[in-house]
C-alpha cells in the first residue's frame, strides 16, 4: 500500500440467472440462532479485526464469474469456493457485504443460509467432517457498496467509476464484491471470468487465459492467478484502458494499463515497472509471480495498492519511488503475507525501505541520508508515539508503520552489516515464499543470520512509544 499522503464469456441469459432474488429452493434462516458447538467461528482469530475472516476451514481456490454494467452499477456474480474443513462443521461463515443471494449449495446439494451484517452463514445439508474437502457455490446480485472508513484509507473495495470500477480492497474490502474468507491469514488461488459491455476492458490478477470473447454486445475476459493470494489483493478493475504488454529485460511478462486521461504515463510506468521488477529480483530474490505490471485508473483514490501482479495507482501518474514501493510489496506482503494486521510493518516498513534502496541504487539520497533526515525529527513528533510493531486497527496506515518500520530495518542493517543484511532479505523471502510471516519470525531469523542478540534494537524501534536513543541506531 502506498500511503494516502502520496496521492499525487458470460451471456445475457446467464446474467439473468445471476440476477434472481433468493430462489432455487435456498432458504434464508433467521440470523439470531444460538451458538452451535461445531459451527465455524465468525472471525479468523485476529483480535484487532474480530469479524474479519472466518474459522473452521481453509480456502484453496476461488472461481469468480462476474458480470458488471457500469451504467446501472449492477454486479451479478457466481462464486465457486473450494475449501477444506479444519474441524467438524455443521455450519460456517463467509464474509459478504450487501447483495441478494440467489442460491447456495455445498457439494452440489442445496444449503440453507442466514445473513447478519457482513456475515453469510452457510448450513450444509449434511455436516462436514474434519479434513473434508468441499465446494461451495453461491450466486448473488446487487450494487456493490465500497467501504468508507475515514480512520484508514477512506474509500476502498469495489468503487464505481465513470466507465467501470476501481477495485482495491485493503484491508477488508473483498467482501464488497465476492463471498470470501476475507483475511490475509487465508490465501488461495483465483480464477476470474468477467463480462462487461463491449469496448471495455476487465483486468484481474495473474495472466489472461485465451483471448477475450464477445457476444451479444458484451465481452468476457478470463484471468488466472495460479499463485496463492490474500483476498485484499484481488482485483477486477474495469473500464477503458490503453495497454502496453511485453517482457522486462530479465524476461518477466509485463502488462501496464492506463486510463486514457493518463495516456502519457503509459510508457513511463511500463519502463519503470520493468526496471524495478528486475532490480528487486536481484536484491530480494527471484520474482515470485508469473507477471508484473501496473494499472493507472481515473478514480482519485489518493493511494496506491499492491494488487498481486498488478499494482493499482488511483488517479495519479506514479513516480519511481511509488512504483518501487508497490513492486517491493510483490515480495513483502504478496508472496510473504502477514497472519495478523498488527504485523503490517512487515509489509509497509519493508516496502518503504525499498524506496530508500531504489534511491540509493539510482545515485540519489542514500538510505543512511534518508534515515538521518527522519531521525532529526524532535522527540515530540507523533511518529515516535506510535510503535509500528503493533499497528492499530483504527490507524493501520499511520506514517510510523511505514517510516519508523523502514528505520528499524536500517538499524538492523547498520547493526549486522551489509553482507548479512542483504542475505537476510533473500533468505527471508526464500524460506517463506507464498506463505505467512510474523514479527517474531523475522526477529529470530535476523538474530540467527547475524549471530547477535537484537532484542533491544527491535524493541526500541518497533514497540516503544518514544524516540530511540542514538546507541540503538548503531
């Protein structure tokens, strides 16, 4: 995520089926059912976001078939979710905000369901045993409503634009357009089939499968992300775009799309994306995905988001530092994902430090010079009062999580030396590729790599609500 301060083929018949109200025999149950011993929890266990995600199962794959009409802002969807029960389940929850449910089935059998807030409770015809693999199918329709949260990003999720939709979902906006286990602790692979009026382009994560197919005035785009991905990184951004495709000098597929109003940005974003992707592949280890790229849309979001394989730039032409930040996230945040939101510095501190490394690489300010400029801030500056190692749910994207998190990394670099530090970055990525990470794991790996006890350093930079003293920066 770029900090907010940075703002500079589905047929008509199928769409009609998706647009139905509760039917197909599915029964909506009252939402005030008493607790059930073998029901999946309504949250995944993140104490800071208690209703995000769900317990009792692990998703392996989302298959999303979407039809969207910008003129009416109507979204018609069918989600096929493959999962594995981690306990016996008589019922389980999915996160979904709004929409009418057309039908729900589990393993081909009609299921009943209930709604309460953003929780969709699914009750299979038969309980699922622990370890059982199962398939949930849900049809739904309605007008997506983005999340509006002034304490964090402002507006995120599925956001209608003048010609389509800007879809950027951190931290919990995936539920605004598909039923999901909407928390980064549960990663899955994705397939997207997105149908839009002819003349528009639909972009999603991963790579396009086949060619777009047009029928009855609508075009279907099929995309596949075959690598595990957290739900907030999923996108289905659509509208009118100018595109450039090719490969980076290092051979990685590269696709950049820009709204026509930003047409002059196309070549610059494409070229910088290629250069940054290849450089980070040297610094952090092999690029973790099959393609890189970026999307500049005309929604003035005031932020950028590191959507897997296709970072989103909301309403501005990104400079090199922002592109460097969002592409560093492909390693830190996308391939290596956090299990709990309090560890967000593992995403944002690393991506911010990557900006400093890019500046160093380009012969501009060194990381030490950037560090020093921030360290000059007085002890009364708000950045020192917010310990970045425990991101706050009502202020996740505080500057401290970014800048002080990056300063913590530079302090580690100074403490253990460049050879050990840059080997640590590569080892961190290699050991946890496509998995989940915690602060405790990084501290342990840093100490093992250096042979030094670094507890005092990490405590000062990540967990104390005060400016670290000079000795703790060396």
